[in-house]
């Protein structure tokens, strides 16, 4: 229909201008190429000019529509032009937005000599005027076309042509009057809609249309004030033309319209800064801050401007302001409100708050405006005074220098005499239709967002299995999927929830959405009811309702769960009564925790029973607030309030009682000295203790617990004043540090040995001197206490205790090293031998060498370690090497080293001696008795008569290796001494005695072995005589028997265990 109306309008203009046949016009419209051109011109903003003309080059002749003018024009054409701001042309705006011009050929159509020059000039004037007017419309201005002055000047030289000139000027005047009347036709609402471009116009559009009108009217006046226009007017006036008087009337209309426009702009410009601030605001606080001054200025404009005092005009301006408020609120919310529901919920609340703020300020000012209006109307009714407006004198100067002064009645100023009844519109007036619709849509969007939030939580319910079983979880998941599908269907219809222009689509989609949600709520209520019945405790039920937070508060769900919720409220009431009975039982004697201070324990007990009832009540108010609004709910709230008040009163009594004594207790306990000497528990001597009263500690613990969560109790002013210079945490820190100082001092005095005391005697004296301040002068309130603690910590903890501990640890390690020299199980060959086995000299020598090397490999590094530890101790003692204390300490350490070396040497010597003198034991060493030639000898030899090492030499080397151990350790006093401590060990009396015993024992064994050889020599004939010779003598009967009584006795029985032809030592 829209398209047909536009074509019909075009057909009418073509028929009237080109005198075309109806058949040709129908052919123009039915032709596809022409139809596309016409369609593009109407629908596309970029196409602004279209030409329609007759094609004569093609037979038969036909009409043509084109965006380009014809190259050779042989007939007439129509130029169709859009206004500058026009976009799409519709049936509603085609008459105002389209200008068409008939362009005839400037020629004598009839080739008739009677067709005079005046007619040609008239046709030329019409053509030029049409072009000038068209140019003005293209530029968005009103152009008053002027006649060709040169041609008229020539015509006026002929008296017979003056009438034709006047006729031409009157034609120009008629054109001016028509254009000025068009310019004077001004409908603000229509102009605003043209500027809106399908958007919701704001108050700046009102300013813009009046500014454009002022420019347009002012431009007309500037053209009329031009010299040429003034000459035309003077000529018509001199010719006594009737159009001159008509033009004067139009001129007055222009002046009145210009004055009205100027006056309106004066009032509007007072509000423009606030219009701009509102338009540029993007935060709710910034938007709301504009409303009070803007509404106040609106009130002033309404009460002073006659134009905006008018009902329709004021309603229009108010509607534009409301539109701007809606636009700003929409910007606050955004378009994608369902992506982040939490953020959208807050933004929707902000938008509603902004709109409500605007409405509230407007209604407040409306009361004042209506009161003013009633009083003005009452006064006007009493006086019945009819007044006229003021007069403005506007001076017009023509081109001939003549001043024309015209009185134009102006009624722009509003006075008591011309006041008219103009009450401010109510909140439901059509001026607020966009605001009211937007607020309603925001409420619908809030419901949509909340519903989305509530049903989205079902996903987490399914994930955690909160429905109460696999089957119920499956049902909840199905409901969630159904909701998601329903939401997608809704969003497929409604792209912008806050677009109030698409009302019907939203209403239909939202109605369907609500219907589905109500069904889902009924199903959820059934599932939730089943789950609540199996929850054993109040906390479990409230926790379940909290998991379904929002769902349980929905009207349909709440109605279905009413009985279950009532039972839950009854359970809460029973819990309140139980707590009440327990509180009454312990009232005045509240139980306290054994590990807490007494007052804090009582307060924490009261805090716990308050939390016991506060938690279910707060959750109940959160998940189902309506359930506490009936009569029984009022009883529950009353019982809860009474119990909470009683608990608070009991807390206050306990706290007030404690606060009465806190100041005196703090003052007395803080006056005590920091430190004190007391008798030790074993009764031996005195020990240092921190003089911190246990009552002060208890009081400080009370303060600490009360000031911390969950109690967070503020101390009384007097206690805070007392603790301002004596911070609780500082006292605790001082006490802890003093406890450390005292414990380390006592450890120093208890553990320091007599040989270590001289090393630290000077520092110990400084400690006692400094300690006297803490014993006699400093108290817990002294500001010098931190400095005292720092000094004591530095001297005792960081210096003496630390260095003494290092010295003692070094001494202990030295003792451990020394003890390791003699505690090893593999010191010598005699301590590791098997008692039932005798060894050859090679086995013993090999074992002795390996043991000696292993021992030396242990002793030499340990000696180096001792020197390192002694150096460390010296560095930590921080005294001179030449001091007597250090010399005594080195002597003490050397005594330790000597005793260790002596013990290691004595251990091996004792093992050797015990093995040599052991009775009924297998001898250590086996010596072979060999027949070499005709001589019986020992291997190895017993004495030094041969080059082979003898038993005597080997045993002497063993003794020497034991004594040589002392030379492996460098002397502590004289590290450059070559043989270490050997001289001291060899000169030791015990060492000398046992070495001599070992040597004597070895000599005795050698002598006994020699007797064994003499015994064997009695039978020397057995190996000295020839065997064959003895056998022949035997055959000859010359038998020589053994000697019956040998001259040498048989060796001692200890050798009977030896193998044949061998002897053992």
C-alpha cells in the first residue's frame, strides 16, 4: 500500500506537468528499468535527484526515469529533488520531503509573431525562479528568487512596457509570499520527528529546531533587507500594487515569528548546559545530579515564558526531557542484559532508581507549580483583567534609505495579566508515556533477570547432587534444559529487551515465557518438597533452601511448600525455646572454656548461643521471608527478639563488671619491675625471671580476645587511655623477649664451666651491670624498656649466649673426637685377633700395617679438625691470645688431647701385653722351626744376628708405631713442633712401665724358644748321619739306639700344641 501511494503521487505530478497520456504513465511505471530507478530514489538515502522526461529518439515516444539528465533534450522534463536531511521516502513524508520542478523549453511553441517578448521574459523568470528555489531547498534554505535586473532595466526604458514589468515584479512578490508562508508553517512536533531519525528525540532536538527556524527566518529577513529587494518593494509601493499590502501582512508575521523564536531560544539556552550534561552522563549518580537544577530551570521557564507555559508546548518539552532520561537509563543497562545477570540486575536497579529519582523531583516541583498556578488563576479570576502583551519596535531599513517602523504585538513574556491555566501533567500523562513504558519494561526485565538467575542455579544443584538422589537430579536437570530452551525461544523473538517501541512482540513472547516458567515452578516445588521431607535437621533444610536460593521465594513454589515451610518455622521456634531454657538455667553463672580467660569464656558462650539462633533466623529471612509475616511468624520473631535482648543484656552486665576494675588492675600491675631474681627449684642459687604478674597476663589475654573477632569489643575510654602508651601487643612482645633473655641468662650461668668463665668474665660483668636497671628501675610502663631489651638482647642473646654455645659445642666436639681415638674396635692387631687361632708373621704384619694406615687416616684429619675448632672458639671468645684466660683454656684442651692420645696408646699396649701373658690361650704368632742343612733354625729369627727382621725387631716396631700416634697431632700451643705430643706420651710413667713389661715378656718367650732348639739338637744324629750308611750298619747288625737320658730337658708343655717341626710364641 505504501508503495502504491508513492507511485500514485508521482503519476499525478507527471500527468499535470507533462500532460502525458495515462497509458504513457502506466507504461513508465510498469517498465522494470524505470521501476527500479523510482524504487531506488524512494528507498536509498544516496539517491537525491531523479529526472523524468520524454524519449523522442525511440519510436514510439515514451517516458523515461533516470538519475542522469538527458544529453539532448527535445521536449519537457521534470526534476524531482529530495530535501537535504531526507532519507527514505514514505507515503507520510513524500509531500514535505520531495520537490518537483517542471522545466519547459524557453521558446515560442507556436512560431507565432504575436507571441511577444514579455511572455518570453515571464517564462524565463519562472524558470530561473524555479532553479533558485530548488537550489535553496538543496541547501536547506529558503531562497527568494530575484528577477533579471538587466532585462527589466532595459524594459523600463519603454513606457509601454511598464505594466509588463510591474506584472513581473508582482509575480516575484507572489512567489515570495508563497515561500514565506511555507516557512511560517511550523509544527515543532513534526520537525522534531524529522530530526529523530527513528530514535527517541531529546530536549536538544527542541533547541535544534528553534535554532534552525531562527536561522531560516533571519535569512529571509536578510534577503528582504537587500537593496534589490527593497527596490522591488518600493516599486510596487509606488505602483500602488495590491500585493504590496499583502506583503506587509506577511512581513509582520515574519517579525512575530522571529520574535517568538528568539524568545524561546533565550529560555531554552538557560537549560542547554544541563541538557548537555544529561546527554553526556553515563553514570547513575551523574545523571541524577542533573535533575534538581534541570527541573528547577524548567519550572522557571514555565512560569516566565508564555510559549512554554502553554499546555501542549510544555508537555512536549517535558516529554523530550523524559525521553532523554529513558535514553540515559538505557545506556546504563546496555542491550545484553541476560549475559551477566548479576551485573544486569544491579544496572536495572540503577536505571529504575534514576527514573524514580527524576519522577520524585518532578512531582515535588509539580506540587509547587500547581500551587502557583492555582494562586495565579484565583487572582486572575478576582480581577477579571484582560491585558495585552508588550510591544517591540523593530526598525526596518529599505534599500532606498527610508526607515519603516512597525509595531508588532509581542506576547512572549508571561505576566499575571496574561496568565493561563496550565497545570503540570500527572505522572501517568501522555508526556511520560516513554518513561512509564520504560519503567514497566525495566520491571519486566528485572523479573526476567531474576528468573534467569534462579533457574541457572539449578545447574549447580545438579552438579553437586543437591536434589537428593539420582532420579530427582535427573528431573531437575530436565527442568533446567527446558528453561534454557524457553529462554532461547524468547531471545529469538526479542532481540532488545529494553526496546519499548517493539511492545507487542515483547508482550507476546514474555507471556509465553511466564507460562512455561509457572509450569516449571510447579515441577520444582514437587521435587523440593520431596527433598525437604528427608532432611534431618533445621540446618540441612535451610541449607537446601539456600542451594535453591531464589527458587524457593517464587510465588508458585512458596505456595506449594507452605506446609513444609510452616513445619520448619515450628522447628525454629522449638530451637528458640530450647536455647531460652538453657540460657535461663545458666543465667548469672555462664559456663566458660577451660583454655580461655574467665570473662572471655562467658562472653564467647553467650556469643555462641546467639549465633546458634541467629544463623537459622537470618537464613530463614533470606530464603523465605514471607513465612515469618503471619501470626505464628510474629510469635517466632518476638521470641527471638526477647532472647537476643536478654543475651545482649547479660553480655552488657558481664562486660560492665569487668570494665569497672580493669583500670585499677592495669595501673597496679604495670608498676612492677621488669625482672626479678628468685630461688631455683633445687634450692641451689638464684635464677632470673620475668616479673610479669599472672594477673596482668590474664588481663592482657582478656583484652586480646575481646578486641579480636568474633567479639570485637571496644575497651572503655580510661583503659584505652592507659594502654595508649602501653600497647597490649608491645607488652606481650616485651614479656616474650624478656623471657628469652632470662632463659638464656640462666642457661649461661648454669652451663658455663670453671674453665670457660674466664673467657667471658668481662662480658658477664657488663651483663650484671646492665641487668640492675631491669631489677630496680624499669617497669612495664617505662618508655626505656624497649632500649633496655635491645641492649640485653644484643649482649646476652646475640653475644654471650651465642658465642658461649659455639665454644661449648666446639669443646664437646673436641671431646668426641678425642674419645674416638681409643673407642674404635680396630686399634691394633691384638684387639681383633681370634683367640683360638695362631697367625704367621706375614699375616700379623699385613694386618698391623692396614690397621696402622686406617688409624692414621682417621687421627690426622681429626687433629686438623681440633685445630679448626680451637680457632673458631678463639674467634668467638673475642679476647687476646696472650691473655691468661686463653692460655689456661689452651692448657685445658691440651690436657684433653694428651689424655686421649695416652688412652689410645695404652689401649693398644694393654691389648698386646694381655695377649702375651694370657694363660691357656692359643699363641698369637706361629714361628716355624726349620732344618737348613744340618742346622735347626727359627723363621723368623728370634734375635738380631741375621739380616732377616727378627721377632725382637718386629715387636719393637709395633711398640714404636703405638707410641708414634702421639706425633700425628700437632700441639695446640706450638703447632710447629715436629713430633707433636710423642715426647709427652713416651715420658709418661704408665706408658714406660707397660712398655718395659712387654719387652721383658718377649725376652722370656725368646729364651724359652731357644731351649726348644737345644732339645731338638739331642736328636741331631737323625739328620746328620747318612741314611744309606745307617741302613747298611743296621743290616750288618750294628744297631745304635736313642740316648736314654738326654742332657736337655723337653720344652715347656705350652709348646706341645705346635705342629711337628714348628714352634709358637
